[in-house]
C-alpha cells in the first residue's frame, strides 16, 4: 500500500498589533502611532488679560476721538451792535481777561433757540455788570437774515453763518452755553441754561 503524506502544519498566527504576547511566548513587536495627538499643544483663544486690554484701548481711543476740543475756535466773527453802528470783526478766543462766555443759538432752526434768547440777553447783561463779556451768537443762517433778527433784539449779536466757529469749538447742538478763559481754554460747557455765578466761577 502506498504511504499517506500528512498535511502541512497550519501557519503560525500573526500577532495582533498592540495585543499582549501569548503566555510563554516572545514579546510581540511594539507599534508606535505616527500621530501623537496627546503631545500636541492645543490652540487656545486669547487670554482674559488680552481681551481686557483690547477693550480698554478701544475705549480710550473712542474717548480721545469723540471728546470736545479743549479750546474755542480761532475764527474771526462779525459783531453787530446796533442799527446805527458798523459791523466790527472780533476774535472771541482773544477776549479781554479773565475770559468770556457765549450763548450759541440757531434761531432759524427751531423753537428751542428762540425760547432761550430772552434768557441769553439777561445773562449777557448780568455778566457785563461783572466785567465779563457774554456773546450772543447767531449761527447757521446768512448774515443779512441774522441782522434782521438782531435789529429787533436791541442787543449786540455775533454771527457765525457757516457754523465753522461752532464746529471748532465743539458745539454740536443748540442752544449751548460755553465759557472760556482769555486765550480760548474752555472752562464750562452746557446744553442747559447756566447761571451768571456758575460762569463767573468757571472763568475765574
């Protein structure tokens, strides 16, 4: 009879990566991942200190940009004192010591300036008695129209037809009360009526 050849033994089992070696057997190959995510630094957002410093910087920049100027405008303005007098040119910034005040009105634009006019005249007279000039300024309308208004007022009026003096002085709405020392340094600003005593105290 012929001989029977036994079948070949089964191949040895390949070790599974990361699996522990069989008991009593040699240790399997050590595998290393190509990506070690646990060792990579995780990108974080800006720190709280950086955020606070940024907000503070923005606030300071906004304050510097929007704050009103510290001095009144340098423009020469025309002053009308009465029907029989000529219009003269003045520079409000360089008024007599210790300083001056002004009530800025735009009678052509609304009721508020018209309502404030009588109080402005009274305030101007009180300050004049104390040796301080208080200008009543008509702004935002042509000089011929402003002169017509001033004739019925019987009080000296200064004209700022283009509004440039108001713009350079930080006056954005009217009526507006403002006081400054000789040379133009602003000492008081208000969108509400102020007393003569308040203005005198601010200037001196």
